[in-house]
C-alpha cells in the first residue's frame, strides 16, 4: 500500500513568538562580547593613563641568576629563573610564563632594543628556559 503526504509535520511558531524566544539568546551572546571587546580595553587604558608609575621608564637587568625590573617608583622586582616555566616571544614583547599557571607572567618590552640585543636576549633566555 502506498501513502502520499507528509508523515511528520513540524510545529510552526508564529513569527512574533520566534523573535521573542530568539532575542534573549542574541543578548546573552552579544552583550558579553561587546563588553569584552570595548569596555575592558578602555578600562585598562584608563588605569594606565591615571597611574604615573606605569608610565615611568623601567630598567630591566637580565643576568644568569634571574632578572630585575627597576623604576623610579617603589622597590625593584627581583626574580629567579626557577620561578618561570617557559618563555614566548611576540612581535615586540617577551613573556616569561610562571610555574603556577599559564595566566601569570612577566612581560619584557623589546621595542627600543636593536637587533643584536634582541638576539643576545633570546640566547640568554634559551640557556635558562625552553621556548614555546
């Protein structure tokens, strides 16, 4: 026996009800994304502008025992190589990732360094930490 016609008929929602169910879903996704893309970077930039210690010149001294960050504000920060697990290099920044987790790190800015000093810094870091 042959049967013609629809076997399964999907439930059709009225257009207004479909939008009423869809709009909160869009809000749940877009509001955190907009907050993360626009508000968070502006807040960090505002903190940077309002804090003179962050805008001061900083001297980084790298030795075989570790490195020291020194500025005109506060005590110098001295750390040993044992505190870090690996290092990573980006375009003009070197991140030293700590042993505790991948989200804690020290950043070394290499913008003002000539190429020979960057190479020397890479060689020194390769001697103490693996690169990823």
